[in-house]
């Protein structure tokens, strides 16, 4: 059994920062691809950032220069540092993990950017 748990969401004012974490636990051995997705009400889920097993990140154009994705392979954990947050960043943020042929999603953590 594998558990994927996101944390770090909350309410923040425009221009503020939040740091999300995604921790995988249980019977998981080698994590390949990790990614952050988000879904705003009434919209499709969209890719925010991906990071390879070697730690190379890629970002959606909408978050480039503001978000930083990193991972700690020893802890099976991924992070998303979000700076200069905008109201349009408001969404539920989901962690995605690929381990071999197995795919896992977390339950999501809500990020609300509002004054």
C-alpha cells in the first residue's frame, strides 16, 4: 500500500508565498517521475511542474519564475515553493508520482490567494 500526502496549503494574500510538500510512504521503492498539478473550480486539472528522478524541473509558463519544484529522494518527498502568488493560482494542488508502471495521486491541498 502506498500513501501520497500533500501538505502546506492555505490562505495567503496576493504577493505572498507558500511551500507545498508531497510525501510518499508505504511499499514504494524507486520513484521516477514526480509532478504537481492543480485544479481550479470549473476548470480542468492542469500541469504546474514536473521533476525528474535526477532533480531537473520543468514548469508551466504561468508559474515560471515564481514557483520552484524540488525533491528529496532519500525522503521520497517533493516540494513546491510558490512565491509572488496571484489570485489565479487559487486551486487544489495535487501530487502525482510514477514508480515503475504504477501511478499515484494525492488527495490534494487547497491554496487560496485572496486579500
